[in-house]
C-alpha cells in the first residue's frame, strides 16, 4: 500500500514525526523538534523543513500553525505565533501559471522570512515569503502580511498596514497598568478564599 520511491521515503519520517508529536505536551513537542527548552509548541503544529527553522528562547507556537521553513525561517526570542497562523517561505505561483506544478519543479521560488524578538503574531495571520517583521511588532489576528513590518508597530488588515507605533514609555505604562490590575484581582480573590490564580490574574467578575 505504501510507495517505495525516493519522495515517499523522504517524506515519511516527517509524517511519522508529526504523528508521534501529537501525543506530547507543548514542552515535550518543542524538545522533540530540537527547539529551545523554553519554547512551547502546541497541538497540530506543522513545521516544513524544520532543519531550516531558527527560533529563540521562550517562544510560543499556537495550535494548528503551519511554519514553512523550506526557504529559511527565523523567529526571535519571546515571540508568540498565534493559532492557525500560516508562514510561507516558498511559492509555486509561477509553476501553476506555466502548468509546471510537478514534484521537483524548478519554478518553485523560495524567500526567507524573519520575525524579530518580542513579537506578538495574532491568530489566523498569513505571512508571505520574503517578509521581515521587526522587533516588538504586533500583527493583529486575521491579517495578511505581504511586506515588511517596522519595529515597534501594530499592523492589521489585508494587506496589513501600520495603525500604531509605540515606544518604551508606552510599553512601561501598560506594564504598570496590567500589573496593578492583576495585583488588585489577586487580592480580591484571596479575600474571597480563592487562591487559584497562581500567575497573571484570576478570571471572573472583579468590578467591585
């Protein structure tokens, strides 16, 4: 039933790797792929050509994301890739246009993608081949990134465009706001006898 040809034998180890990885937790899965120990890879993530993926510490890859590293993919430290996000580093467009979309076509074009450190890439984002996303950039969910994204900007839309720029002062003010609110929620939770919020802040109604 299984083909015994060069292509099938080359692809089968990747198929088996993906199958086995589904029975692991996110930290085990990252280690299984040879990624940094602090990186977490959620269920149903597909990595094409993992040998061409460079990824930093403390990264998070969401469920169902597809990372095409065949043309080279670099992801900086402390960056999150959202659920079902697609990152492309190759295109078969010209092969399709010329009816030469066969296996091994010499019309497949590859361009590397680089995503900086401290980036937040929302869910259902599409990042096209050849794009560079600068450090500390935010890409809103459902965006299509077809050109470079400057550092410290928020982009959104199809095609994605810059909606906001932010600096260290803005980020620090947001850090102080969130930490103060989380501390308030944890204090209220303790008063109520709920000590379940070990990190971040407990969920629920904290309007009082």
